[in-house]
C-alpha cells in the first residue's frame, strides 16, 4: 500500500509536490520544536522538584552543581536567588527588620518580572505548533483542490467523462490532504500538552511567589 502511495506521489505535478514538501518541512519543524520543548519542560520540572525538596527538608536551597548553571536552576530557584540578592542589598544599606509595604511592593515587582521572563522563555516557539496545526490542513486542501481542478481540465481536453481516466491525478491530489492531517494532528497534540505544562508551571510559580514574599516580609529568608 505504501508503495502505491509513493508511486502516486512520484507521478504528481510540480505544484502538488511543492505542497507536499512544504507540509513535510512544517511537520519536521513541529516535531523538532515539540521534542525540544518537552525536554526543556521536563528538565525545568525536575530542577524545581530538586529545589523544593531541598528547601523543605533543610530550609536552604541546594548548592554546588545545581546553582552553578542558571539554566538548570528552574524558575523557583531563580526567584529565590533574586529575593536573596534584594535582601542582601537592603542589609548592605543598613536596613534591618521587617520590610515596609513599599519594599514589599518593590520585591514583588522584581520577582514578578523574573517569573514573567521565565514563562516567556518557556512559551517561546510553542506558537509555531499552533501555526502548523492550522496551516497544514489548509495547505493539504489547497493541494487537493488544485489536483482535482487539473484532473477535470484533463477530462475536458480528452473529451471524456470517465473519471477513471484521471483517477491517478485525483489520487495524487488527495495525498496532500492526508499529508496535511498527518502534520497537523501531532502538532496539535504537542501544542495542547505544552500549553498545559506551561500553565501548570505558571500556577506553581504564582504560588511560590506569594509564599516567598510572605517569608521575606520579616527581612530574611533564612
């Protein structure tokens, strides 16, 4: 069966082959983005788990290799580090004791910026999956309509109404619809999964931010 499909594609006209190649490029790009993004989100989830386990058991963040590479720290650890830097700068200026409402607002703003930048990084390229989801079926439909149009033109030129005379052309046209769906379906699944993971991370960040600000009100996170 696959051999017949390949043979049909090989007999397609140039425009149909162009559409198929374009869908293939989009599909490969979607798979590359999906694999990269899922690996990134899994790494971030693991880093956040390591950080929170250390924080709950020892009251301090993990050190050593974990903090050596900021890309592996995860958003929670970076927010904790940012809060620590703010409190150290405050202490260097001779300010001790609980934070004033104005200082709390400044700290919260700094942590929210850190969280927003991290979420923007995690959401990067996910939109490409949505683009592939919407464009691939349309490209497939375009290829199919084009192929059917060419087939009917050939029927008119041959002076026949026998559909079997142009059956191969119609078959080639339908391959673009199949290709478009094969590209769009996995891209849609990956997109929804990645968006769900990012939304879950956003909720985790928001909860940790509120807890961290409350802890920092007394002027220390130790």
